[in-house]
C-alpha cells in the first residue's frame, strides 16, 4: 500500500453555511402534533417500526465546541436503517434537538439545517435567534438534526487530529509535479480509514438517504407534514425531500439554493467566479471606506494582484505560524474565503490580510481552522471535512471524467477566476479514488407539493450563486423565487428586513411573495 502522507487535491469549496453553532439540557418533553395513525404510516411496511418508534428526550449538554445549550433544548436519538434498500441490514442513529415554541398555540415542528454537507443542526440550536425570527420562534417548535454520519448522529471518524493537520499542510495538487493517480490513491487511503474507524453508515451518507431520514423524523414527532428551513446544502436536502415525499411536504424555505443537477466542473466554476466577484467587492469596499486598507487605496485590480502575489509567495515557501504548523496557499485561500461569506466579515479580512502582508499568518490560519472544525487547542471538534467528502462523492458520479477534461477545466478556472480558480481544479479525482461508489442520482427534482416551496437567492452569493436558485425554482415546478440584492451567503440571516418579512409571512401564514419580488440589502 502507498504509505506517504495523504496528498491533498485542490481545495473544493463546499456550499457550507459557515455559521455552525450548538446544544444544552432540561427535562423530558412529550411529542406534540397530530395523533392520526396516518402520520406515522410508511409506504414501505418494512419501515413501520422506524416510523412508529417512541423517543427518549434528555438534555443535550454542549455543542461540539463546548458551548452549553439552553436548558429548554432537548435531544433524542432516532433509529433509522443504514440502507433503505435493505432495512434489515443494520441500523444507525440520527440525533435531533428540539426547542419548543414560545407561543401558546404552536404550528408544530419546523426542521432546520445549516448546510454543509457536514453542518450540525444540533449545534445550530445554540443560535436559534440568529437563524430564525422571534415570530417564528413563537409559532414553531424548532428542530435541528445532525444528518447521518455527522456529529452526534453516529458521526464518521477518519483521521486523527495529527493526521488532519498533516493532510491540511499538504500543498494543493500541482499537475507539473505529480500525477492525478496520487490524488486518487490518497483519497482511497483516507476513505479506507473512514471505513475502519466508522460504522457502515459511511457508505450510505448520500442526500437521498438523509431526506428519507427526515421523513422518519417527521413521523416520530407526529407531524402530518414537514415544515422546513434549509440553508445552502440544506436546500438540496429539502429539494430532495420534496421530490421524494411531495404529499408530506409542508412550508419549505430553501435559502442559498444548490442546483443539484450540476456536474463538478460547472459547480466549481460557478463558485470560483462567485468568490472572485465577492473578493473584488471586498477590495472595492475596503479601498473606499477603510483608512489604511491592507490592499491599497486606489485600484481594485492592483489590490487583487497584491492578494494573488501573497498567495504565490506562500505557495513557494514553507511559511510557519506560531504553533509550528506550515501555512499552505490552500490554508491562506480558505482564510480569505471564510470571511467572504458575509459582508460583516470584511473588517476581519482586512485585518488578516494586513497581518499576512507583514508576514504574520495566524489570522488566516485561524479562519482556515474554523472551516475544518479545529479549535485553538488543536482538537478537531467536528468531522465536517470528511463528511463533506463522503457525501459529495456519494452524490456525484465523476467516474467518466478524464484527466484531460480535468486539465481543461482547471485552465478555464484559472482564466475566469485567477485568485480562486487555480485551487479548485481536479476535485473529481478525489471522488474517483474514494472507495464507495456513488448512488443512482434522481432523474429530476420535480415536486407536486400542496404548498409551493419558497426559494431565496442572493444575487452575489459566493458559495451558492444566484443562477442556482433560478434553476432550482424551475426544477421543483410549483415554487416561488425571492431575490435578495446583495453580497454574501444566504439571505434570511443577512439582516434584510424585507427578506425576514417575506420568509416569515410564508412560514407563518403560507403567504408567498409576489412573482418577481426583490429585496435589497437593507
């Protein structure tokens, strides 16, 4: 077996809502909702025991980062089959966390997902005031869940903390120095470690299985329909659920929409261009509004060149940070993209770049660490990186993509997005080496739901570009698009009063915004 340290393919930017948060204790709660036996009915008799199970509620304790959750947040483990095609082949568990509505006559449960793949809906319950409004909190029991293989839900384990550090310190793939077979071999080795250190769920973390789990969660909470608020990758979970269970789909908000039909090349190009666009916006804003702006004060192109020159210098040397780790260009690039998820991160990005231009890279590395769930003590508190890979490789079939096609795609990326593009090519090779084969994809995502979904798209969203929202609306069939004019990832959490009113109006009253409705960033 190839025994070198894992070779890192060029970084693949995920549709991750990077606001992952947390959970805490309290006493037992009774399930609320309809007791109609049909609520727990399954189309497959082999799944009846899963749909009719009872839950044992208890305190949640702390988040993955050690933050104590409020005492009125309750957690429970839901048993689901590892493989829905073979329900008798073994079980796994999905952890859910519930915060009951503050009002006296709640509408039922509203399921939440923060994105990923790999984001924790249980941790998300520590920040419900950020993810939802007071009005929604009053009318709905909020329910977060860790998708199968993630966090508390029988989460997969792949690399030790030391191995994760070593993997992240490997430079991005360079076609001039190595073969893509090295990327495939490394990916296979990591995948095999995931299999050795995890349960069999690692081979069944695909989004279709997650959506089927969601219907079990609906049933065990005795909910006649699934009301849902999903961000980023969470929109793909929601769209998949709506397609598979249209009669069970309630009010569904999909914010920061993923287009699940795009191939790896199209997704990577769209994200690279999106982050390039947002970085230019940051540079322009910094030069106009910040005294002593790190990237200069007069020319956007010059500012972008300064950033790319810093990345080039990092890639050519061994740049150490204070704890002795080596900062790679990939780490530095992640350190730039994380604060670009929100315009509120611009001051922190300016400060981090100022330090980097002065030869100090701790701030950029800290942002990169947050992207992988590494805390300041060096412990990886979440499995987001490996979960992202496992889900992505199960959902996407890259087997027929040739090395030549990847090379062509890499050239296009570098041309159209010169800052981010060079680090986004060759992602397909990692999945070609992953030991699990992808699942059969859905033919389409049409959903004949009684309540049309509300899809929210931000015109300059870097991680889930606006055209993806436009595409998803058409795919779902009866769906409505709300456009948010602005920069940053997702809209409901952006602070826009217009977006908040539109989303709340739909969740609380079923009132869709007008066709062609547009909200600005204020």
